[in-house]
C-alpha cells in the first residue's frame, strides 16, 4: 500500500519544498535590508510584465529545459550526471564548427545540423565517463565533475589558439554568417499578427526544446529502451535478471543525456550570441540539476520548472538592475531549491506521510 | 632553470598546496566515515569570506580564523542534517552547499562592504604574517641547504605548518586510535559498528564536523594568508582539486600530502610559466590546468592501480530494514 496518494508525491511535496525555499529567500532579502514583497513585484514585472521580459524568461527557460532533461534522463537510469555544464560547453564547440565551416543556404537546414552537431559533441563528452562507469565502475559523479573542468580547459585552448580570428584579443570565435541567424520569437510571431519584443533573445530553439521534452516523454514511458532505462534505475540486479544489459543501457542513457545537454548550445550559442564565447553556458548545466529535481524528472515537470527558473533568472537580473540586491540572490534561491527538493526531501516527506497515514486511519 | 628559480617554484608549490591539503584531509575524514562530500568547495568559500570579513572589521586575524571555522562548521552541520539525519542524497546536498556558499558570500559581502562582492584589503593584524623558523636568518648564508631552509621551509604563515602537521595527526587519529578505527569501520560497514553498540550517527557527525573544521582553516588560509582579502569565487575549483587529490591518494593521509604537493606544483608551474617548451613541443598552459583532473580520471578508471572508495560511502544508514 502506498503511504501517500500520487498527487501528494507529485504536486504537494515539490510545492511545500518550493514554499520553504521561497520563505528562506525572503528572509535572506530581509536580512540584507530590502523588502521581499517589493522584490517579488519587481521580479514579476521585469520577467513577465512585458513581451521583452517574457522573451528573456523563455530564452533562459530554453537553456534549462535542455539541461534539465539531460539530468532527468540520466536520473531515470539511476545516474547523477553533474557534467551537463561541460557537455553544453562542448555542444557549443559543435555548433561553432558547423556554423563557421559549412556554408548553409538557409537557417532551417543549419539548425538541424547544428543541433545534431551539438548533440554529437555533448554525447561524445559524456561517453568517456559513461564508459568508465559502465565498464570499470568509476563513480560517474566524480568523473563528470572532472570532465567539466577538462571541458573548460579544452574550450579555453580551442578558443585562444585555434578558433580566435586573427587580430582579435577576445577569446571567442568569429561571428557566424548571417544565413545561420535563427529567427527570434519576434520574427516568428510577426506574420501571425502578434507583436513580440524585437530585442529579446528567445528564438526558434524554444520549439526544439519543447520537442525534446516530448521526445524524452516518449522515450522514457513509451519505448522498450525507456523501460530498460527505468528498470536499471530502480534496481540493477532486477534489471540484469530480466536480461537487460547494464553496460548498454548506461551507455545509451548517458549518451542521450549528454546530447540533450549539448543541444542547449543551439539556443545560447547559435540563437543568442551568434558566436562562441568562453563562458557561454553561464552555469546552465548546473541549474539543470535544480530543474530536474523540481520537475521530479518528468518532462512536463522539467518544462514547468525550467520556466520557473527562467523567470527567476530574468527577475534576478531586473532586481540587480534596479535595487542593490546582487544577481547572486538567484544562486542562493537555486541552492535552496536543490537543498529542499533534493537533499532534504525526507524532511518534508516524513511528516507528510505521517499525516496521510493518520488521515487514512481516521477514515477506516 | 637555476637553483633560485627552483627554490622559488617549490616555495610557491608549498603555498598553493596548503589549501588543497587541508581540504583534502577534510574530505578524507568525511569520506572515510562514509559521507561523500562534494561541498568542500562551498565550505572553503564560506570560510574564506567570513574570515576575511571579520579580520577586516576587527583587525584581528585570529578572530577571522574563528569566524571562518564557525561558518564552515555551520555548512558541515547542514550537510550532516541532510545526509545523516534525513538520509538525503549526499551528492545533491554537496551541490546545494556549493551554490549556497557561492551566492551567500557575494550577497553578504555586498551588504556589508558595498565593494561589488569583495571585502576590503586586509592590512596589518588582519593577515597571517610569515612565521620564521629559528635561525632562518643566520643560516641563509650556508650554501646549498641554507636557502632551502630559509626560503623554502621558513617564512610561511603559521597555517602552512598546521596543514603539514595535520598529515601525521590525521594518520595517527585514523590508524592508531579507537575513534579512528570506529570511524573507518563506519565507512565500510556501519551495521557492524551499530551491532557493537557504537553510535553510527554520532561517529558520522563527528567526521563531518572535523571536515568542516579543516575546510574552515583552508578557507581562512586562502583569504587571510595566501591573499589579502576575499574576492568572489576565490576558491576557483580548489575544493574539487582537493577531491581529485583525495581519490588520487586513494583515501590515505600521507599519499594525500603527495597528491596535493603534486597538484600544487602543477598550479605553481602554470602560474609562473605560460606555455612550456619541452624538446620542441609546446605544452599549452591549459594542459597544466587540466592535468589534475585528467590524472584523477585515469586513476579512477583503474588503469594505474584501482581507487576503491570506502564501501558504505554515499549510502545513508538505516538501522532497521
């Protein structure tokens, strides 16, 4: 018998965790002498009050959908992929190579191949930790952390020594050609008669991210492979007994996870910066952890949590602009969300289970 | 490369290895007791800020050190509550602690000092000053060993000596005391320790708090001895290099010192020379940056001796199943 109804597990616990994180964040804002109510109002106005704000919110959310899905797919296989940051960095390299060295006739074609390239590079970066976990039993958390740092060094080397245009001091690639410019939401929505802000960076990759959410849902719950991934994540001995190869499943799950993290580059490198810069990922790979925890590793949950974090990011930028609250407030909120929905999950769950058990006893 | 350059390089190796060593020993205590800790970075960062902030305000570096240790212990306690009491995921808790420290330090620094997330530069009594070993001055004239003693061994901050003395102390505590035996046992087989009537929870909390203490000293060293004040994200991945060193050393104290000195040397070389020419091949500085991580992956892969972590590491202990 389940201790709690399913809705409590899926909706109530994340909601309570979120409220706890929000309350503590409010205390932090109070502690540095600012008004939390005014801060929330400013964040809502700045992130959701205009199509400009929405444009930024959705741009950030697109990044977080990819990295959140990456963490979620690995989590279903019982693996903690903390290397989304490095995989997204390498994905950026894939996008840059594809956009700079191949003359594309149209952005749509470039988008398909850039996404493939980004996915390929991201998956390749996840492949070694995955192989070491599957074959040699090296802890994937440690290897993916190490690979984040190695990725930063690789990217630094490639940008400074190989891809930097001559005469430029900036460690970044040249601008991508005009033909691979991805249409922004403004350009997409204008023909339909919806006026969307011109200067916001949200672009067609949002649709790719939503497509990725659908793909992950189909993969995990509607394919034999998804069944194998989930079995492995629930119990490795049981999966092995059922004839599922753990090496093969770990490899495939991590390759898909790495590819998803890498594909984030389509949004931030190709869609926004239109060149590859040193710190292109801006920690989005790590936010994927918070997003996946918050979204309970379900693609729809990840979608909602990504929008929530997109709102926090854009709102936090507005706060930093108009008040003396630094942008790092978002990092604190992110930490609290990870803490309550992840590490302190039992703190919320145990008392709630007791309440539900007591209620059931009362009915009988 | 002449003799003096080598001495200077090794001198800077010792300085750079010190925070790594303290954090590495911190992780050693925690992981030997079965609590994974990827939050070393966060605890160091928090301690770096509070030590610099209190030292800047009071002008007393010892009060700064205490404040740094206190803040690090607070985060260690949080890690303990999450991973021991509430049996949460230790890795996720570590990630949360890293972000919490990264955000809170800047937030509080901005609120207290309004200098864009840094503390004022520490002057006078706000910093740990070089500590001269006896006769360093008079022996420096002796050829050969004189400069080694005066330049390399003498003239570091007191925390450097504490860090290197902590290595035999850690070895002694872990391998020569009853507490150490129990601590190692709780990381291998907590049920056996429990059956023997020893508190698993108590031992694990003790290990986590020792970890917090050492991380606190490491952070204070960064902000008040190695540098003069706190700047945003000043740990710069040192917590993870310490973690790498811990695996490289296969969770043993003396080997941890070796690994930290090696990684410190890599940092010192990368700081001093940009690109290194070796027999016609140029080694880029990025390769030096990446080397500790690459070495760790190679060790983890088990191609050069296998690194086997404590058996119960990462698993919360449930008394009855």
